[in-house]
C-alpha cells in the first residue's frame, strides 16, 4: 500500500546499466512511518538484475548483517535499513563496506532524520571519505497527498469514504502512510460499521503503533521538559514558541530549553516557520490522554487565554478549552462569539452545529439559552436544514422562563424552518400564526416577519385571498417598524405572491427590490425576491427572463451569505432546463443536486420531480414513480402547490398509459382540488391536460368541462403563457375525447386545430417537449378522422376543442391532410429522439406504422431479419428493458399483449438474454 519512490529505482538502476558503470550509493531520508522499509523491499525487486545478489543489513538488530569480506565479491545490491539505530562500531563497519563498493554494485541506506545522533550525517559524526568513482545520491520520502489517501481509503473501505472523511484522514495523519494504513484498519473493524463521515475519523482514536512511538519520545524527556509537549497536545495544532511556553506554564528560559529538547527527541517537529507541533496531528490525542486531570485542566485554561489573543480569535477552540477547564461561563460566551463570527462570514452550518451541540447540553442557564437559541434559529433559517435544530427549538419554545419576545422570535424561526426547509407546511403555518400573535405586542419588526412568511403562497391549504390579507397586515407592520430589511422582506414575498398569479404589477415590484443595498440583511432579502421572481417566471412560462433573474439573485445571495436562497435557485434552474429542452446531462444534474442536499431533501424537491419527468419520457416508469414520490423522503402532499400539481400530472399520465382509467380519474380529482382551493390558476398548467383526459376517458365529461371552464375563468386576462398553452391543450383533449366517444370523426379536425394552437403557443415559449406532444396529438386526430374514427388510442393524453371544422371538401384534401399529419408525426418522432424521450419516440413511430402506406418496391412477404432484431422487436425489447409490463408496451405500441410477449421472446432468443434485466444489458 505504501508507494515506491520512482527516482530511487532509476538511481540504483544506473549501477547495473552497463558493465563499466560506477557504483551508486543512495541515501533515503524519511520520518517514522513514511515507508522506508517498504521502499527497500521494492528496491530488492529491481527489474533487469537477476544475477545481482541482494544483501540486507538491518542496523541495531545485532544480526542480519553480511560479512565485510563477502559483500562485494560479485555485483550486489546492499539494502541498509534504519541506519539511525546503528551504534558507533556498526557505523564504522558500514563505512568500510560502503567505501569498498566496486563497479556494478549499489547500496541504498535509509534513516529517520529526526533520530540521527548528528543531524544531517546518517553515517555518524566522523566524515566519510567517499571513493572518487562512487556516485552518492539522496532522496527524501514525502507524505501522501489527498488523492493518494483517497485511493488507500477506497482500497480498504470501498466507496463509502466521503470526501469529508478523506480530508479528515489526510489532516489527522499528516499523510504519513503508516498512520493512514493503521487508522484505516481501525475504521474497517469498528462497530457499528464505518459510514464515511469526518466525525467517525475524529472519534476513531490513535493507532497503537503511533501512540507507542510518540509516548516513548515524550517520556524519554525529563519531567521538567515534558509540560512543553503536553502543551502542544492540548493546543492540538501548529503553535508559536511563546504560545507553547505560555500554555506549558514554564518560564521563558526553561520553556525555550524544553522546546529544544522536544525537537531533539523528535517528540515535536517544526511544522512551518516558527510553528511547532506533532508531525502526525493524530498523535496529540495519545499524549493528551496521559496528562493527569488537574494538570490537563490548567493547560486548557491557559490555552483558552493564549488563543483569545490570536487574531482572528478562534472562538470555537477557545470555548472548547474553557469547557474542558471547567469554566462554563467562559465556554458559553466563547460559543456565542464563535457562532456570531461564523454567521457573519456566511458559515451558517458551522454555527448551527456548534449551537445545537451547546444547547443540547443539560443544565444550560436560562439566560444563556435566551441568547443562544435565537442565534441558532437565525442561522438555521438562513442556512440549510438540520433536523436536530427543529427538535431543539421545539423544546426551547416550551420553556416558560424565556422572555415572551425571545419565545416569539424562536417560534417564528421554527415556523419558517418547518415550512421552508422541512416541507411540513400545515404545522409550520400554525406555528407562524401563533408567532405573529405573540410578537404583535412586543416586537413589531419580528411580527412583520411572521406575517410576511404567511404571504408566501406556495404552501398547500390557505387560499390566495388569505395570503393577500396577510400581505396587507405585513406591509403595515413593516412600515410601523421602520426597518428597511423588514420592508425588503415583505416586498420579496409580495413579488412571489404577485408573480404567482400573474399580477400585472409584478414586474414593477421586481424593479423595486433594493439590489444595490450595502446592508447585508437587505441584500439577502432582495436576493430572495429575485429568486422568487425567477421561480414564478418559470411556472408562468417566461423562460427568457429567468436567466437574468437567477444570475443576479444567486450572485447577490452568495455575496450576502444566503445559502438556502442559492440552493433554491438551483432547483429553479433544473425546472427551466426541463421545460426548455436542455436535457443533455439533466438527469445527472438532478441526481447530483439530490446528493448535495441529502440532509435536506425538501430543498431538492424540484430535482426529484424533474428527474421523475425525465424517467417518464424515457419509459423508465419504475424509476419515474420513485422520483415523483420523492423517493419516500417526505410526503408528496407537502410539496409546493405548483410542483405537486406537476408531479400529479405526470403520475396521472403514467396511470392512463397503464389503462387504469378509474384510478387516473380519482387522482385527477384529488390533485385538482388542491389547486382549486389555492386559487393560483397558472399553477394548474402542468396538471390540467392530464386531469381533463383522465376524467373524459372515465366518462365524467361534466367534471372535465367544469375543469376547463374553471381554468379559463381563473386565468382571466392573466399574462401566463404556459397556462394559456395548457388551456388550449386541455380544450383539445376534451374535444378529441368527445368526438371519439360520440362516434363523430368529422369533429376530430377541430380538435387537431386546437392542438396545433397549443403547439404554436409552446413553440413560442419555447417548450419543445410540450410542442412535440401536442403536435403528435394533432396528427393523431387527423389520421383518426381519415380512418373514420375508432376508439381513443390507449396512449392519448392531451387536449382540444374549439369549433368543429367542416369535413374535408374532397378526397384530394383528405390525402393532403393525411400526408401532412404523417410528416408531423415523423418530425415529432425525431424531436422526441433528439430530446431523449425514448418512450414518446417509440409511441410516435408505432402510430406511424399503423397509418403510413408501405413503401413501393419492397418485395411481398415479411422482411427477413435472421439473427438480428427486427425494428418491432427492438422497440418492444427497449420498452421491456426499461421496466414496462407487457400490457403497458401493448398500449404504447397498439399491439396485443400476446404479440408483445412473442416479440420479447424473439428478442431474448436472438440476443441470448436470460431475463428482461439481462436484455437491457445486451441491448
């Protein structure tokens, strides 16, 4: 596992390269644990030297040395290990042997520089006279870099070792190979099994080999000098000489002398210019554990004082030293300063972790809790989620000893976390309402903040009118407070509310956001307003405006320290990429975003839904349902209303494709109720076409008509391009299904015309996938009319409906319409393929084959495909390998389940596949 130094191989190879080559002596320097012995073993396997004798000399062992008169009798490679252990007699013998090296021979001598009796002289204090013909070289082994540590960790622990754990391994071991290997062995054997976190690395302990080495060096020092090493162990990091002396409690002169002795004995090392500590940081723990308790407390007390004089002050470390010293008041003060410092520099998660750990400690005085808890809440709301924070705050707000203003503030932040970061909307709404009432009498600024939170319309439940009512209250409270940041917060939420229902004044509100403010609090709220606007613009269909809003909002969020806003903007970007057809690598981007926010799955809800939509289009329906249900991370009923409607539309589409029409209709009614109760009708755009189709195909045309009517009335004159296109699609769906149900194929051209209007609207946005879907539906209607009607295709799932067009005036017109529809279908199939929508492309091509006339010139009879898959077998096999059942494939391709079964059997026979899963690999 310890890497060989390539330059050492090349250096020694010179001695054996030619018969007249001069001898080579290579000194290899390396501190304990860097792999010197391992290097010698690899040098013993030097390639191209089969006739060279290998002679080992292990210094200080009292045995295992070759006789002097036998060393150079023939070409030989002398491997001398640990020369720092040799006594003077052994060194004299070794010098004589090395001086007698003949051409065609070489020697490698390893040593620890920190243990040489005379620094820089591995062969002792007497200068050696090297023969003129001897080439003397030196090499120095170095610690592993992080990449090498990562590879070692992967070899031992597999892929479970996260980046944070690798960084911790590298930091704690200093990259010393022996320490890395031993620590990895401990992690491999620990119970419960290692899960790959930095905390587990920190808690693993000190490997026995390293502990013995550092303790032997420490306790070889006199008791008068030892406190200096103890001080280094307590400080646990590079420290200046004066700091070590101050913590040790030794005076200036005794302390300086102790530092020299510590360096001479290699108990400590110089880690940089004027900085000292342990060569392997992990060793500090072994030494610290041997320090008597009272002495250790004194050391920690002095360490807290020393660190508080550094600039900047490492307040978290100061607090830890105060606590270990038993100084709890100093500990809590330092924790507060550490959290404030971390928050000021945007390190919110660091502040959250520190405050959670502190507040979870039993016996914290009420006054301290009243100071620290609001600090935790503010960081948690601004930063990313922590489940523990929610639990801590939920307990603290029950504390009757807290001042009412503090309790109200904590309840406010708890409500914001429950709603925005946990997705527990109903619970969060109740908490915020209580907070608004509590704060109204004591703190108008925070009361305005609670009311502003209730303006946000995304949560299921409260209607648009309720949010408008809270907006009036929040604006009045913000004006009364006189606080600019609070006014900006209300404005940011006003932007989100106005944009959601396409208020004509919404874009003017966006322009009023104080994006140039130098106040970080105002800047954070302005960033949130911009990102709210971008999100609403995506749902409305203003895709070209999204880029500018997101770029400015994210830059402002980064500059002002608002990571939650940054992450939410990333979700908006994924939605925009889905609708505008930027699908290349989109699945990977969604999965990466989910992984990056694994501790906060609600924040990644956009990514889950987009990934599910992609899986639907690709025909991977098992994966689609898993992603659309958020993979069980939280209840989909808690999704924001527009996202929930989108996911519901996709699930209804899947259910229809499986011919489970009654279930699809029930799902449609439930999803529509949520949108209708909210009253933000642009958010119905991704649900309406599929919900209308489900009800129309289930025979509930009255409800389907009511849906279309309510959708149209709810939109009114709103400037909502995506919803306008969806309304046309919904009308087309209704018209198509009614024409088929009533046996009136002459009315299908009217449905086709409405589908084309929807397609044109989507093209203008642009939304290429929706454009292709509606164009396909238009072509389907034309072909069905040409064929004289028939039952609705099993895959039908789109819209339609204005006035019926007159039937074709002539057979020539019919032929022209059919040819146009076929061309449209061919174009759709290609667009689906270009996007990566494999299921849709297969469906479009299947419809083409049922209507397209056979090409002239083909000989009669079936084409022969011998051992190659026929086009139909390839389509069926592709859908089967993606997880679709025979019935689902039959519905997609207009085949019988029995025919599908035969095609799958043929594909498996021709490919040699043993199962459907195996078929996917062979395809």
